[in-house]
C-alpha cells in the first residue's frame, strides 16, 4: 500500500511537467536546478520580471546574440517545467547596450528604476559593467555578469555577482600548460589599452608569464576600433618571440590573427577571453589554427556534466547551431537567477540576493558550480587549442 502510494505520488509530481510539454513535445525535466534542495515556491506572483543587458548590435553582438539565445532557452525551460511554481511565469526584458558604457547605464537605470525588475543579467562587457553596475548596487538590486572577466567586478558591491570565471582564474593555468607543451621561453605581448577587460587580461597575462619565468621581449598596445595592427605586429615579430600573447575583443582579435599571419608569423598565438567566440575562428579561417585560449566551457569537453549534454541538445534543436562558452555561461546564469528566486520564494530584491549568495554545488553545464564569498564563480577552467577550426580541449589534443 505504501509503495503504491509513493508511486502515485511520483506520478502526481510528474504530471504538471509532462502536461506542460504536451504529448508530442515531451522532454525530460531539465537537469539543471535545485529541484530537490529547494522546495517549489508558493508565494511568487504570476509574473516575475528580470532584466538582461547584452550587446545585441555592433561588434559585441558576436557575444551578446549567443547570450540572448541562451537566456531565452533557459527561461523557456524554466517556465515549461514550472520551476517557479505552477502559476508563475518568468519574463526576461532584454536591453541592447551595444558595447557602449552610456547605453549600459541607461539600460540598467530603466530596468532597475522604471521597470522594477527583480534582478539583472549582464552587461556583456566588463567596461559596461564598471559603468552600469553601480546603478544596481545603489538600488539594492542583484546584477550578475555572465561574461565579465576583468579583475575587480564584484568589488563594486554586495549585489554584484558573476558566473563568468575571471581571467585571473583562467589564464595562469593556460599559460602554465602552454609553456610546458610549447616550451615557451620568450613572448611578445599585445593588448588594448582603453578597455577594462583587455587591460585586466594584459595584467593577468603579464603576471602569469613572470610566474612561469617567460621573458617578455616587447609590449605593444592598440585601441578599440583600430583596424591596422601592422606597425605593432612588425615590432613584436621582429624580436622573434616563441608566441604572441594577446588581450583583445573579437573584432580586433580577428584582425590581429589575420595580419600577424600575413606578416609571415607562423608561431603560436595565445589569446584571452575575447578570442573565445566561434566568430573569431570563422572570420580568421585557417589562420586561427593552433590558437590557444583558456575558457570556462568547451563544446568538446570529454567529461561534460549531464546538464551540459542536455543544454547542447536543447540549444542545437532550438537554434540550429552549436552553443559557445558565452551561451553556456548565460544559460547557467539564467538558471542561477531563477534558482535564487525559487529558493527565496520572494521577489524581494534583498531576499533574492541572499538566496543567490547561498547557492553552492549547483549542477550546471559549467560543471558543479558554487559562488565564493566574494560572489565570484568556483568551477574548473579548461585550456583550449584551435584544431580544424574548432576550440578543442588542449589536454585532449595533446593526448594527456
Ligand atoms: C569582458 C570579457 C569580454 C570578452 C566579454 C564578451 O571577458 O569584457 O569582461
């Protein structure tokens, strides 16, 4: 009798989920989430609004479009599976910041002060986050970066979170592995000196190179929007480096790869997070072969979490293309935000902040995920190398 009862109860629990997806469109309950750790909320309103500020136009759209796709996918799953309760719908209000600091401030102000959102995802760039996040902090509203990797982001305040591994957590391991595999002794360093992320990436690269006793033969800089890098590359290449180490966003990263190769440079290029978009590989074609980049997530990870496998399937089915690291981080960010709202069982912004800060051992496409005490992510990075036009795990390619 007891057994029958428990079977019936399991059926009763499953019913709303299967009903939501309909007969033809049955899917399993998403593997992401705190389904058991945190009970189904009972006090949420019919609609819960969160904001998302991404670069959806201009050069930064190569990152922002993937982020928007991934957040929408997560929200659709969250609603279809009634993660926030039977009658609560999560709605995301997207704003385009176009990679521009002033636009990011305007978007944040609108979402937080006029639209009254519970919390905000984004903005895409660290430079936008440094401009706009103080607006969220002043309004005691959570903002969670899903691609901000510069040092110091969460130091803006206790409402500022990120699920994107900072360059400081990725680059040292990548440099150490690259140094071992390539036997690096001397490199040339090239970076954008007018962007918070590219400058921070440069500082982290420099410290990691020094840590590994790799000599820096020369340093060169550029500015956002530059299109001709020949003068700086000529100087760097003339010093005969074992590798070029570059901190740049996608548009400049692509041109730097193409122009370095056109100048006859055949050695390795090691890039920071800005290189992580498939668009960089597409636009630089065969010239990107051998590019080494550290990341937070890789499509070809030989040991993906189950939820990563499910995420890839869902994303490919929805968008007819493969997700990249930025999509994986944005998808995870949306689930983390929904989980904070679910566990808070409230739309009070401070309750949501406290619930988010308490998330640990969250099963996500990024792996088992926790926030540290400074609201930065804790999970393993992955060093990658471009082979046949795709980011592959470096360890796998090297047969380790
Ligand atoms: C930052 C980054 C960029 C590459 C995000 C797209 O890491 O601005 O922090």
